[in-house]
C-alpha cells in the first residue's frame, strides 16, 4: 500500500483516563486524518471524546518538538532549543555530579502513570536510576491511597473489584461518590450501568453533586457533606444491627472483628451510639434517608456498593473505605455475582486473570533501588521508598536533613507527571522546586512542572510508538500500534533511557528492540498469536462468567483463604491495632477531618471545596486542545444560596482563596451542588500572575499538603472563601 492511500490502524488508547479503548486511526501520507472507535464484535471498547480528539494533540502547535533548556529564572522561562546530544549529556553529567557529591539519595525520582503501558513507562527510569546507584522516591498513590491502604487491612490485597459486566446482575447499585459517565473508570462501565437499569436495578447516587452519572442512571440523589461519608456508612451499619438485618452466617464464616466494630457503632465503646440522627448532624443527610438506605442495602440482594475514590481523597479517607467494605461484609455482598467488595471502584486491570508479566523494569534481573527498605506495616508491602509521603515532598525539599528528613534533595528526575500542578499546595511546591540544583522533565507539552525544569525532553505519544496495555473494568489486552512516525525530534522513552544509560556508564541496561521486548511479553501471556493481536489491536478475554473478586474464597473457604493474617476478611485489623494510632483505628470509625465545616477556620473560609474531574481532561492532559476547550469551560460550581449571599451570578469571574493561595475562575450557579460546597475541577494548568493569583485556576493552589496516617490525600478536604473578582 502506498503512502498516498489511506490506512486504518487499530490501536488502544493509553492516556490514563480510566479506560483503555479501541481506536481506529486513519492515516494518509504519514499523517493522521481521522480517529474512529471500535465497531466490531461485542463488547465494543468505544472511545470517549478525548481519544477521538487525539490527532489534535499530536499536531498541537504548542507541543514540545525539540529538547529545550531553561534560559531564565526557574518557573518563568524562557527556554532555548538544544540538540539531543547536548540535552542528554547535560542530564547524565548533572546526575553523576550530584550522585557523586551528595549521594544517590539526593536524586529524587518523581513518576506517575501518564500513558499506562507495558514498555514505555516509568519503570524504565526506575531501572536506569537503580543501576546508577539508586534514588529517593516518596510513597502514596494520589488517586486512591486511602482505598489501597484500607483494602490491604481488610482483605490483604488491593485487588477487590468485579468486572463491570457483573453490574447487570445487581438488583441495587449504590453509586457512592462514583461518576463513571465522566471519569470512565473502565471502558463500558456506563454501558453496563445502562443494562443494569434496563433489567430493573434500583440505582442511588450519594454525592455532594448531582453528577452526569446521577442524571442519566440514578433513581435518587442523596447529597452529603465532603469528608462525612464514613459517618453515613457507620450510621447505616447501626440501623442494620438495630434491626437485626446483618448476614450473621456470612460474618461468622468469613470475617473477624465484627463484635469490636459493633461495640463502636452501638456506643458500647465510647458511649455514643452512631444513630442516623448522630450522622444527620455530621453529613447533612436526613436520618430517614440513612435508615431507608440501610434497609434497602441489607435486604435487596444482590447489591453493589460502588465505593468511588473521591470520598477517599479526604483527610482520614481510609476510614470511608474501611466502612464501605465492612457494610459489604455485613450484607453478604462479597464474592457473589451482582455484589461488590466495596473496595476502591477504580481498579487497575491487574486484578483480572491476566497472565502477562508487568513490563520492563520490574523483573528480578532489573534489580532493586538501593535507596529503599523492606517493610510490611499495613500500609506498605515489600521494598518501599524512604518513608516520606508525597504530600510532604515540599517540606522534604525545603528542609532536608536539618528538618528531620532522610536526605538533602538536590535533583528531580520527573517522568509522566505534572507534579507541581497535581499535588497539594502548588505554591509551596513551586517554592520548593526553586531550591533544587537540577530538574529534568520528560514531557509532550510545556506543562506547569516543565516550566520549572532545567532540561525538558520531548517524548512520543502512544500513537507514535508500539506497546501493550490492559482493559480496566472489562478484561482485554490492547495492542498499542504505532500509527505515525514521531513528530519532529520527539523520542520514545526506551531509546532515551538507553542513551542515558550509555552516558552514565551502565552497560547492562539491555539491547533488545521494542518489538523483541513486546513479543517476549506476549509469549508469557495467554494471547495465542502475536501477529493476530497486533493486527487486530485487541485481544478480548472470553470469560465463562463475569469475574468476581473473592469468589473462590467464598465458594471454597476451607481451601482458599483471604490473604490476611487471619485468612478472613478483617473488620478489626490487628496490624492497625499494633500501631496504636488513634487516627488509624483497627475498626472503621468516623474521624472528623481538619478543615471540616465545623472547624474554627470555617468562620474565615466557610465553603468546603471539592476538586472533581471533567470530561475534557485526563488530569492535566488535553488542557490546551481547542476542540475540547470548546466543549467545557473551567468553571467553579456553587449553589444559588451561596451565590446570592455573595452577589455572584453565572459567568462572573470570582476569587477563590484561603491562606495557601488564590485562584481566579468563572462561576457557574447551579442547584446541582449542595449549599456550603463549591467545586473547582482539577487539572487546569497553574499560571500565577504578577500578583501571585493563579489565573489558570488550578484547584491544588488551594489544597493542603498533608496526609492521613494511612496515606489518604486530602484533595477534597479544604476550606475556601469566594468573592467576586
């Protein structure tokens, strides 16, 4: 076929939006002319607006096309174009200099998911830096660390989800802080919710906002205040216990610790019964609604409590996740079709029976970062970083050993993450980055973080390289086919890593080609034919029935145990009890967050901020694409009651501020958010003006750099004030 003839190349979207959808990329004369999606056999893995707009991202005029170096003050630019040789020589020289003078622990590796693939991912540079002597990392998954920690304590694993097609077997679905119509959370999740509703399932949404998912699928919306979710769930447990609706046989056979939890819920432990009236004062949910919700969840079987990750992104968010899993156990909805273990609702694909090993850089021959330690403490399992949580990174950089931290950080190596934009207290992170001697960033655009770099290396998009990814929610392997050659001088991460390895004197990094490495991955999987897989772009797993987590443990309890110390679901965690931390109790408890609406700070900043996702962005990806910006503005939602008292109308520019910072954003007045709560969507690019106001309206300019004892991030625990700009 000649270049002038149009080709249609099947591939899989890998842009970390919560799905991994099939794309059909039309290419003519080496240029992408259109992108369609799956129209083959069911289930079709159909793409969202971001995947279909991806050609505008590849050819965006503001895309990074050449290596650049900083030629002005850090964070301000300007940048100058340089050659790849100069860029890589500089990076290698600076890393070696800093390692040799200050030790490998002075090099900080900041990495994120970015494009979620098997080969061209952050583990490449884990291997590089490990072989070069090691590096400092920090722990904590920003998306759902509270859920991971809670699941490890309860189930002994964070892999707790059913495949999304099992939703059609549910008679009741509780969407708790879960908005898959916007956030995807697995290709085809909305399609299966639609089928569940058509089959007669009752769907209830519990959320501070009336979301798109609520509008399309829910029979009822019950709003509640941010950070109060655990109180509502615990009050539901009170009702179930009071009315004797708990599944006693399930609790006796599969769990430990229910009596300790019951003592807390009924008030035997502390003298405070956790009644619906108790919870109403905390949550804003009517006591009658809590009691009715409890009865429905306990009596309509099977029922799926889909515990969204947003309520876990609060101070003490792990308690919400622990409470949700406890309720799932009390109602016997674990390990059965149509139920759900109520772990975090956004799962990585690896909980399915995938047989593929997980990519270069995580094999035994790739080694272990020397700057780590081996622990198993309820939050971590195996080799972990030096013990500093992501939210404490600004203090870590600014204070170092003198402030009690384990190293004096001098360099930051940043791959697949717009850290400055996406982590709490952006102004403080910007201050910290200015202190570092050297920063290198791998990017596709000059993001907020890239503007603080000394060297920025332009990387390829997933449409400019070959790779493999996994389905999330629906079990399939996706082949990421290279559709076009890289734009200008953009390079793929594997080649960059190898060039840096040579410059740093690392001889054992490997020399297998991209194709050889991908063939090796497939050969160790259950994909029967590599060439057919590559040609089709997808290999859908044909399961005999929907996948259900813990079904084997429930069906064969004498043979297959839960991976917990007791071999059962642990509603009381002895590991957490041994920690003797009142903020990390062994049973699920409600702990009032800092910056709650009852905090004394609320007199100054009376509105609770939540930081949600929008359809047009994947975190900070796609922010500058005109097609997507035309579809949605960056707007703050506030209730009409709060707007009236501030003389704010839709379209007004407003100041949203607290002691940490100030943003300027357009207001949208709506009844789709409860009074006392405002929503600033996360992902907008940080852009401070000459007065220090963030006119880009990045939500994390306002959030607090602190975490829970279990590692939960407080993105939705924040007090602000709003005024007309």
